[in-house]
């Protein structure tokens, strides 16, 4: 009898305006709507008795400590998504270290829980920024989930392993973004791909990973559950994917929870003897 694979479920916790390459100095201009998506996610997970990992942007913990506290109180893993949603390869090690420390402090103050996981904004640990792993370790982080094992105009290490592994140079656990394939091209399992492509392709991608004996990681953002969040202008390529088919997210997410088993990332990494 085959063993059912438990996959990792994750959310990048940022408000709708934080990840669209609008400078943080303008964030005060925009309506705060983090609660809309988060409340739906927490309700759906409670109904299905599923726990997940929430990679929290430090600024969200600063602006909404009560919301972040509610995530932890519901029994989910809390990890860091950095402080200001800045690409790591555009930062110095010193700036990254300072922002990482502040994000961890804000999250731990809000939740009372130790932070051991990290996911970079824009999956921006690339060949140019692998130095960030040493900074993570020095700040008490025990695993990373930032490497996209493919090519993208903003991120990616094409040819990197596609399943959880130890980064050899650092002996540090990496849970890379899971990818599916369509006509020989890779696509991420989650985020905009989940809304742009038909649901069956996400399902097929996870099933193929599980058939190989590996867990997948799936990710979404709270704003993807909030189709009424404001529309603003920002670079066209990102604009098209950000707003595309938001009305589908809730229905497809419930299908996903019915089709697969999920747990927090730290739990899955322990099952893989990597943590």
C-alpha cells in the first residue's frame, strides 16, 4: 500500500500593495486589507483541520500584530518573509542582516513564538545572493524556502534541485519552490500560476512530485483571496499577473485542500530528516 505524501502549505503574508514594486515610502497611501484574505484563509484551514506555514513580512507584524498573533494562536507555523519586501540581491549583506533581525523581532514580539523559517521576497535568493544563507544561519534561521529551480525574469536558479535538500556549501536545508511542467516549460505551483493556468495542471504537478516520493510546497498570498482589493498602476508585466482571475482563488483553494494532505514546512522537513 502506498504511503500518502504530506505536502507543505505556505502563505506569504503581505498586504496587496507590498509586493508590487511600489516603494515602501508610499505604503501609507494605500488601504490596508490584510485582514480580508487572512480571515478567509484561517477559517478555511480550521474547517479542514489543516495547519500551514505563514511567512510574515515584518512590516505586517508591525502594522497588524493582532492579526499575526491570531495566526500563531490557531496553531500555524510563523516564519519570516523579510521586513520591507526588498529583493535580497539588491541589498548588501549588512542591510539584509539588519532587516532580517528587525523582522524576526517584530514577529516574535507579536506571537511569542520563535522564528526558524525564511522565504525571500520575490524568491530572491539567486546565484547572486547565496551569501544570504550565512546571514540567515547567524540569525537563528534553520531553513529557507526561497529558491525557484527555474528561470524567471526576477528570480530563479535554473537547474537547482526541485525537492527539499541541503545546500552543500552551507549544509543548510532548502525547500525550493515546487514546479510543474507544461510543454517542457516550468511553472511554479502556487501564486499567479494557480490563477492563470487551469486547476488540473496544479493538481497534476503535485501528483507527479508525490508519485516520485517527494513532498511539494504550495504557496499563495492573502491578497489573492481578496478580489476587490484596489487597482493601481505599476509595471505592466507584474500588473497583468497580479490581478488576473482573482475571483477563482477561493474555489480552487478549497479543491486543493480536498485533493491533497498538507502540513507546515518545518513538519515536512522533519519528516524528510532535514531539520
